[in-house]
C-alpha cells in the first residue's frame, strides 16, 4: 500500500516537471514595447517619380552683373589708400586719393568757362543797350546771344565732367565706390604713379548678396541638364550646410580644353558666407520617365550583402523583408522589388528592431 502511494507521488512529480519543461521550450513572439514604439518613425511605401542626381564640380563666383570695376580716369601719384582687399564698402565711400595735374587742368578749365560766361552775359547786355540807342545793329545782338549760348554750354560741359569724375578743388582726385559691396580686387599701392590710359582696374567691387556657383558638365551628362533644375551646392568651408538654388543659365559652348560645358546656379547669400573663388560641388536633381516604390534611405538596412526593410503591421507583427534597390540617393531609396504600394515600414531606428528580431 505504501509503495503504491510512493509511485503515485513520484509519477505526479515527474509529470509536473515534464509540463514545466514543455512550457519553457515554447517560443515567445516578439512584440514592440511602447518605449520602443515612441523611438520609431513609420512611412508608407508609395509610388513616386524616380529622380536621379548628377554631381558636378565648380567654383563660387561673383555675379558679374553686380560687379563694378574702378579705373583711374586721371593720371597721377597715389597719395592714400583707404580700403583693403575683402573690405565692405558703401556707395560713394572713398577708396583712394590721387594727386593729379589733370585735375588741376580741369579746375582751370572750369574757372575759365565761368569767367567767359560772365563776360558773354555782360557783352549781351551792352549789345542790347546799344541796339536800343540805335548805336549798333540787330546782327551784333544776335552774335552776342550766340556767344552767351556757347559760354553756357561750356560751363555745363565742365560741370558734367566734375559730376562724372566727382572732382573737387585743387589737384586731388578722390576715387570713390560706385556701388556697395566687397572689395574683391585691388591693384593699387601708395606712391604709385598711375597713367590715365591704364587699362587695368585699380579696384573691383562686388555685391555678393546673391552669388553664382559655376560648374562644369561633362559631355556625357549634357543631355540630362535643363534650365530650372534644382541644385544643391556644398563647399569645403561649410561641409554641413547645403545651399539651395536652381540652374538659371546654361553656357551652350564646349570648352576645348576640358571638353565640358558650364552651367550657372544663383544662390542667395545674405549672410555673406559664400565667397568668390571657393571650390564647390553642385548636385543637380532631375526626374526620369518612370515611377517606383520610394522609401526613406534610413529605412533600408544593409546586412549579409543584402538590403532589408522592416515591414510593420502591428506591435506584434513585424516582418524582416528583403528588397532590391534600383537607386539610393542621400534621403530616398527606390525599390524595384520586395515592397508593395501602401505597406508600412519602420523608417527610424529600424536597425534596432532588425537586430532584436534577427540576432
């Protein structure tokens, strides 16, 4: 009787242990916790127009429509230089002064013209008085009026010269800025003797609130470029900043040396960070004539020489899906197969879910 009871007890214990082992061996399904859910972002797999990028290399240049060259209109000796290369100047600001014999000659011409005008006015008055007293003819009055007109024209001419060259008294010629901007060129030194027929500008001033990125396009890419295409410009000086513009001019000429064509992208530059002669890269975005499933590039995981995305149905139903990539840009990846339109994928921290499911 005691043995029978003992056997029953042992059998019960063994059965209980066996059941526990079976329960421990049952697989537990993965479920996304609320904390992990908050760290994730989701995107829909939508059909989108396929875009492509072309990377070009070029330079930042000043807008030549807003660049002024300052020439020495008179010869003489440079007395002072008031600005340096890279300085910002305002319109009318003094750039340099030149002591010039030509300026002294202009002042003599002005004084002579003013004196001749006064004499002509007096002669006309005398001729009119004599004509009223019948002491001269009308012809003499007409001649005096003609001489007065010539004297006035000469005063007007010399005054316009003074206005154009902004001449003052004495022999000093003041070189002033014709526009506001940065001094991007300077070819003048103190005590230098300048000639009035000098063909080189002594200063070059550029308004760089808008600036150009001029890039070279290889012959193989010329057919892909059109005016109005969006462009992203990056520089070595500001690697983390992308400057956005668009192609506003295509130079339809092939450089015989480089076998390339130039394009121009206009960029707003109100903070003056971009400066002429900086090297830059220009990424041109253009559309192809096809549509394809597009997802954020952050959603695509590369592992085991394959591409994967995490397809989300609910917190307990997440699938690791292999996909084929047609093209991968910086922010968008185009999927040629593996995803259907409308499916939801994890687009942020997908790698964490991938590791949790596939380790």
